[in-house]
């Protein structure tokens, strides 16, 4: 496995445990999970993809994460032995939400198909 992928996994694991220590209520809305991490080759920047189940306010969440990024970066530097501790850039990952929506649509289609089939048998 290339070094940058290992670093991404280490950062993701560390942030997942660190984010639970953030006291900011804007960050603690719903169930937050880190779905992915992408660090630049020079370790200067790190995009952190977060997904939230039960998101109340996207704007508040992003402001909360931005304000907590200094703390998270400092703690990350203490936990991981990296040449540079990257600047954290948070992005909202909507893939889980999108997947749940697609799944719901498929289930609704399957329900309407079974209802049509039972209507044909009744006539």
C-alpha cells in the first residue's frame, strides 16, 4: 500500500476518535462519521469527508468543524508522527444520504409492482 494511503487511513482513524471529544454543539448534531480522507502529496492539506445522520443545520456543522479544526489539527499532530500536520478542510459527504434516498425509491417501486401484480390476480 502506498505511503499516502496509509497516512490517509491513520488520519481518518485518529480524527474519528478525536471528533467525539469536540464539545461544540454544532459538531455534535446527529451521528457524525468520517467517510474518507484525502491528503495532498506534500502533506499540507487534507480534505476530510464527513457524513451526518440526522443533520439539523449544514451551515452550523461546517462552521463548528472549521472552528474545531485548530484543536483537531493540534491533536492529530500529537498522535501521528508526520513531517507536517496538514490543514484540515471539511467537506460534507452526501453519498450515504443519496444511497438511502435511492434505496427508498427502489423499495417504493417494488411495492407498487407487487400491488399491481396482486390487482391483476384479483380481477
